[in-house]
């Protein structure tokens, strides 16, 4: 009996020591390697290593923080509803777990704040706007408090910088949320914090470097409005687009959205691919966009179809179907074009401006002028000479309806702008504003925004603000929230 009790005592003591393993935050070399795997989108590899680390160090809450990162990126990028149902509740469970950790660590509030931020962005991705807003608010104040408590813990700068910049440019359509939540922020302050971290050499300088390098080009492009500075940063920084798929994602996206389709293709075609990486339908979407901008219609059709067949979410699905309808339309297959247009009306959601626009276009039931469509696609891809050749010899009188007349003026303005022929660009932008300020299409508002950009770059700030305000004052047009946000950013820059 005594032998039995002795063995039972050993089992009990051993089990108790395992159960009562003290909670702690230890970011070690393996933690850093796992973080770098996650932020390179080697998420399957990272999950295996998190499991190993959890067995070896069951009380280390950093493992749970890393798992939050992995869940966040997988849900945000692939938007899988089944995975959302399984993984989204884990953010709240981790917040409770982190709250039980040691309060005398800079990782205590940091982990809670990051989990709220992850939960917020994922909630927004899955159209849970109010939940997203409240978790964003919590992340804002928690990370702000941690920054005060641990001013030398520089990872705070990255996330508080991002949040501050975003808050500073919330468009009017969502300003009521900011007012209710009691948030405030400035673009310049937020961007400066992220850059300060990138340039830091302290003990934490690698802790979230991959994410700082991910977001900073977006901050430069979307909030400072400085395309040259953005691409100079990307091309001068030692990015590894072959092995880091997250950085490749950023570059491919920015190149594509700023008339450099050939560079997008180059990034995607040189990716390292193996089972360690998270599969991304996004790559097919970007390839489809790049190919259609070159008018390589068969290649574009294949890539966009592959995206639709593999993507489990809703973002950009309507936009992809619209482009498939354009391909069929340009190829003269109206049966297929009309089939894809019906898909635009029934599949996907309208959270992104591109999807909203695709839905509105399909709802109208009209087809774009083929000349204007081809000029737009070529210009979007960076092929300005080919685009202007498509429009050569045309005047607004060659187009039947007011929307096409406005687009013709906008399109010429945009092409001349990209060719840096700014006097011609301003002339056509003003014409687009005059023709289309009351139209539901985005051409007049975008023309006002881009005219503002030209004047700002010339140092004519009063004139720039005038055009930014013209953009903001236009009502009920496509892409209003994003155009207003950019115009508001422009005004803030000009008032510095």
C-alpha cells in the first residue's frame, strides 16, 4: 500500500508541476524564427514549430502570441469562412489567457493589444464592422498605455504608429465611429513612429521588423501620397521577394495599383514555392489583373478563373467576375459575358470599392465603350504610349453618353499625368470635373484628387487644397470613401 501511495505521490507531484507551470513571456531565438516564418507566410512550417515549442515550454505565452499572428494572416489573406468559424473565437480566448500572464512584462499589454488588433482586422474582413470598431478601440488604448509604461519597448511604435495613421485618415463616411470611440491621430506622427522603428538598432529592432517593412510602403503610398518615395524605399531596402511571400504580396499589389504590371508579373513569377508556404489564391488574382492590363486576354481569363475556383472568401470576387465579363465582351462572346455579369450580381460582397463598382456596373446593364476600356486597361498597366494610341484622333463628340464623355476627358488627363505632361493633364482633369461632377461614376472625383496631387507636388498648396475639397464635396459616386480618405490625407499634408 505504501509503495502505491509513493508512486501516486510522484505522479501527483509531477502532474501538479506541469499543470502549475508559471505563465511567462519569453521571446527567444526560436520565437524570432517562428515570427519570421509567419511573416514570410511560411505558416504551415510555423504552426509545426509552435507545437514543438509549446510542448517544450508550455508556460510560455509568446507561443500563443505567435499563434495569434498565424491565425490573423491566414484568415485575413484567404478569408475562409470555415476557418473563420474555427479560429476567430481563439482571439478572445487568447486575450483572456494573456490577461492571466505576468503584468510586469512589456509583453503583457502588448500581447493583449495585438490580439485585439488581430481580432479587429479579421472582424472587418468578415463584415463584422461594429465588433471590429470596438476591438480596434481596445487595441488603440492598450498599446498606447503600454507605450507609456515601457517607452523603450520599441515594438509598440510599429503598431501604435499604424493605428495612429489610420485614425488620422478615417473618411467622412466612418467619422461617426471615430467620434464615438474617442480616437485621434495624425498621419505624420504615425508614419514617423514606424520609420523610427525600421531605423532602430536596439534590442527589439528585429522583433516585428517584417511587419514594419510590410506596412511602411503602404503608409507612404496611401497616406503620404508619395509614389516616388514609396518605390524608392521598396527598391533600396533589402527585401527578399523570392522567399518572403508577405513582402512579395505588398510589392506585387503596389506595383499593380500604380501602373507597373510588368513588375508585378516579375515578382510573382520568381516566388519560391513549396509546401512550407500558405497557398494564396491572391497570386492568381494579381496575375489576372496584370495580364488583362497587357490585353493578354486568354492568360487573364485562366488566372481569374483559377482565383474564383480556389478562393473561399468574398473580397474582389465581384471585381474578378467583372473582368472576366470584359474579356468575353472584348472577344465578342456575349453569352459568356452576360453569364459572368450575372455572377457579379449574385456572388461575393460589396465591402471593397472595387466590388461595389463592379456591382453597380452590372446593375446598370450597359457595357463600357471598348475603346475607353482598352485605353483604361493599358494605362492601368503602365503602357501609356499604347493607351494614348488607342485614343488618338478621338474627341468627346465621338462618344454618345455623358459618362463616356467624362471618362474620355479623365482618361486623357490620367495618361498625360502619368507621362508627366502636367499642363495637359490639368486641362483634361478640369474638363472631367466640369462634365461629371454630378455623375455616379468616379471619374470627376478622381480627376479632382489627381489635380490636387499635381498642385501639391508643385508646392501650390492652396490650389491643391481647393481640388482636394472639390473631390470631398462630390456626393454619391463610386469609390467615395477611399477617394475622400486620400483627399483628406492630401489636405493634412498641405497644411503642415
